[in-house]
C-alpha cells in the first residue's frame, strides 16, 4: 500500500496534538483501552471534555504542562493509504524537535489559531518546512468554533498566509481548510457549520493528495555503509558493499566509479537483504552490491556513474538550523556527518542570518544562536561527495556534531 | 503506480536494514536484545538478512527473568542455533542471588522491573555500547517519542526531555565512556506490519502466539497462565481456556486473550479487528499512567 508521511507545524497551543487526536479518533484508529486511559486522565486532570491531545502528548512533563515537548509518531491506515504522522511541538524552545519530525515528511499541516492569525512562529515553521523542501502544505485554520465559523476570518488568514508564502520557493501547493479540532469539523467528515467552504475534509485530502515522494531517480548515488565479507567456506571470495541507494537507478552490468579513489569497474550483482537478486535498485532500497574488480572501498565512499558524478569538494555552502544553546562559532570546529561519511569541519564564514519575520538576510552577524537559521560556508577535512539539497535530500543534507559534548548541534542543507 | 515505488512493507524493511547496518558500523560492541517475543524475532530475522551472506556480526542478548514460558526458551535455543548466532544470557535470578536486586513479594510480584538492573549490569560487564531493541513507536505513548538512536547516560537512563535531534537518515551514535545507546530498527513498524511481515517472510513463531488450551485464571482484565511463579489469590480460580498471547514477556505479567486463531491468517484477521492494544494485556504497563516512561527512564528496554 501507498505510504504518506506528514508532520504538524504551527505555534504553541494552536491545536496540533488535538487535531491528530481528532483525526485518529474520528477515523476509528484508537483502541478502547487507549480511549479509556485518555478519558480517565482527562477526568483526573479536571478537563471539561476528553482531551484528545493526551493521545500524542505521552510524556509526563507534557501531560503536566499541557504542551508538546518532543515529536510523537503515530500510525494509522485507511483503505486508501497508510500514514506516518509526526506531531511536532510548537514552542520555539523545541524547534529542533519540530525539525526532527519534519525532516522525513512529504507534507506538512500548518495550524493557525483562527483568533490569532499568522504569527511569527507560524512563519518560522512554514519557513523551516520550505527549507526542508516539504512541497505540500495544508493550512488548517483551527478553532473556527471560537470565531463563529466565520468565512471572513478564514479568508483573511488565508490571504495573509499566501502573502508570506509567496516568498517560499519550494512549495508546490497549499490547501487551506477551516477546522475545529476540538469538535471535529472538517477533519474526517465535512462540517455542516461551514457550508461556505467548498473544499474537502482534511482526511479526504490526505488520502488523495499526490506527492510523488521526494526521491531522486536520476543521479545514481550509492554511499557505502558496510562491507560484507563472510570469510566462510561457502562464500569464500564474497565481498559485498552494503548500503541504501540515495539516488538514481543501478543495474547489474552498469559501469560505476568509486569516489574518492576514481577507480572504475562494473556492478556484478545486486542483492536484496537476504540474497535475492535484483535487476535494478533505486531509493530507498537497502541492498548489497558486488563488483567485477577488487578495489579498495570503505564506508563513506560512494559508487556513482562516471558520466554523472556528484560535486566533490572540501568547501560547501549550506543553510543551517542551529540547535544548541552554545552558539555557532565562526572558525568553530565540528564533526560533520554526511551520507555514511564522517569528517571534521570548520565553519569558515557566517554569510547571513535569516530574519524569520521578514525573510530578509541579516549580514555581519557574529554567531548563530539556538533556533537561528543562516547560511554558512564550511571547510571539511576531506572532500564530501554531494548534490544540492534541492536536487537530492539524501546527498544534500548533513548534521554537525560537537566534538566535545557529542550533541547534534545543527542540521545543514547544501545549496 | 510509478515504477520506482516501494510497497510500505518494503519501505520499513529497507529502513530497518539500514539502521541495523548503521549500528554495526557506528558501534564497537553492539548486541541485539532478544526476548523470544515476535518483535525481537522479526528484528533478529532482519539482522540475518542485513548481513547476508555473512553471519550477524554481534551477539543476541537475552535478559532471562527465570519466569519464562518453557516454549520461549525452546524456541530461543533452536532459533539461535539456526542463525548461527552467539547468545549471551543475563540472569535476573543471578542478580537476586548476589543481592543486586530484591525480589518483589506477594501475589502481584513481578520480575519485570528487576530486569532493568540485570540488563544494565550485563551491558556494563560485556561492555556493550549499543543494544538493539524491538520496541515500536505504536506500542505505547512514551515509545512514540523515542528516537531510532536513543542515548543513555552513564547510569543507563533515558532523558526524554532532551533527546538529540535526529534528521533524515543521519544518525549520531557518539557517546562518552560509560554511556551507551538503545537502537530501535522497528520504530516505524505497527503491530499489523509485524504480523504481515511475519507472514510475508514465512517466519516461524513460538506456539504461544497461536490458539491452544491452557490452565489460566482471570486477573486485571486478561488471563494469566497458571504457574508456580504466580501465586493465585483465594478468590481467583483456575480454568481451562483456549487462548493465545498477543505479546510475550515474563510469565507473571503477560496476559493471554481468548482466541481460536490457530494460524497466521486467522491471527492477522483478529489483529485487524482488535479493539484493544496489544499492551492492554501487560500488567507491567498498568501500574501507573506513565509506567513505561518511568521504567524507560531507569534504563528499561
Ligand atoms: N475551542 C477550541 N479549542 C481547541 C481547538 N483545538 C485545540 N483546542 C484547545 O487548544 C489547546 C491547545 O491544544 P493542543 O492540541 O495541545 O495544541 P498544540 O498545537 O499541540 O500545542 P503544542 O504542541 O504545545 O505546540 C487545548 O486546550 C485544546 O483543547 C479547537 O478547534 N477549538
Ligand atoms: Mg502538541
């Protein structure tokens, strides 16, 4: 069956977790014991109605404070599709957890509180979604019950969001839907409280929207993850290169080049895990390849097609989201993880920081603080083999790790 | 469908295989936590596929509460032999005998929480730096929050309020001496996915998962097996029922459900129609609203 991964986004308390709870509840994806547990904790907390956010806000601290701290993953299926939901936190302090949930999504539901309209955090999350190249957005204007289900309020908010979104270059489509997560209007069924709304319910849209996935099927890229050498009697000479296809299509017989050594050879066989032979391999398959010639290849190397190599350079330009309380230092040294490769890196320059409110570039900044987004130039100790993030999410992304604390301090998208 | 698209089972399989290989590559001394339950069986099956035609490059670790279903141990030994894997056993009984932990008393006693100490002791003894677990995010609300690569401090504790960001398919397994990781390749599998995968791959399971007649008694909403490890209350009475287990753990806290599902097709049909989560039969989760989170914080699976 077809699989859609989507994430929620938007400011704190806009109703993201309630919306997911409602979606699961109304699509009958909640089990009786979960429902009982939820009703019981709602009662104990003194909530007036059953608090649907408790379905995803599973941590003690989240339940105590009534906010989401870390992303929750939920699963459900309809006869049309399977869904993996990432319910992300709206609070600015937990932006890094929002980015975590959004990084693997094909679609984002951006929630807005109808009483508040488009605010800075809405813009931040829309901007981050765009930066991550989530091409399909749903604009869920929530809490319509608190604004008398007013069409005017809805239209005004949609208008101001479009104005902002016109500057987001990666968005393919935006689908606005007026909803009440609390009461279930336009979530699974169309609401009779908003006859003026001619569009479909949220669930219907999620079931039918075409996303086409994010994989690149053009530029053949195979980052080597692990070398398989059984050294057994039966497979004495077997030397297999295990990994996940990050781009393009590979076939047995294809001429490939190994980066960085530059040696060329041909693919002998491609096996699925467990051994089954394949005629072709494409993203996101995990496979094992054997080659015609014995060449020195290790983890972090990349198999590519000779006529279509990736960039290979020690200097990369990238947009980064900074996650750490310790600000990014210019000339600071970090460990970079890119595909299956790890090397050292130094931040050469901070070109600019993005002003989330206006999307203007602020130049001459000294540092990136936690939750800031900016463009940097990075110098690595050994060359990275990469494509722009725009071309390939898997060969265009990296993380930075602090060599002292081992924390993941930044996410990077190569421009 | 476009040509270059994968069925959802293929997608989550490819992801799990990637995580297993990444664990082998990033850590010095990983182990795969094997309980004999269906999730750890699926995980071990995936590990065997991930490194084919070589053997699994790390041992299987069973934390043995001493309160097992005999079927589980028989299955374990046969399965490990078939894979040609190495088995390490951490014994809760040994932890009790050496005074590391104190056995709970009374009819509701369970060795479930004692396992944590044995697990952490074994990790320290064997110097494991990553333990692969069969936990799935759809199982429980705290597990829904966990990363694929989940960091543990030098006391084995999970800090859910400060997890490392985890983006795309880039996993950061760096740690300081004494710390370790829990890694969950099946994070994105649902209970239904696991069953469908078992069917597709034709994986043999312990007989406990299929309907059989057994002496049981009713407690806390499900049937517990009559056994020497679980003292019955005076008000409880043993009866013969046709039951099966949806999850398998320690005999003292794993409840059975009445069922006549005796093969995979019937089990799948039953799972599809179920109105209770599989952990609804687990007494260990019912001790409080945040029982799972609390145990995980301490270092539980
Ligand atoms: N009246 C009304 N209240 C709503 C609606 N949706 C959510 N709420 C309430 O808004 C509050 C916040 O809801 P949550 O779902 O926790 O918000 P959130 O966006 O998940 O918040 P964070 O995850 O912390 O960013 C709760 O008290 C909800 O009951 C709605 O449609 N109408
Ligand atoms: Mg929330």
